[in-house]
């Protein structure tokens, strides 16, 4: 599945889709998640 990060409205939240916590995460996805933390502050990983 492809990593997708979506900002939620005019807030500091974003939703991260395409991550399976049961499997190792690709290094480029880890980098994108770290960048998203810097950009948004709070990330939601729906299960």
C-alpha cells in the first residue's frame, strides 16, 4: 500500500494511511512520517 498523508482542515492534525504496523516500514516511509510530524505535530494512524 502507498503511504498517504492528508492534512485535516485548518488544524495541526494529519491522517496517515498506508502504514501496516504489523510489518516493517520502508525507510522512505519512515522519513515521510518524520517530516509529517515536523509539519503537522499530531498524526492519526487509522486502524
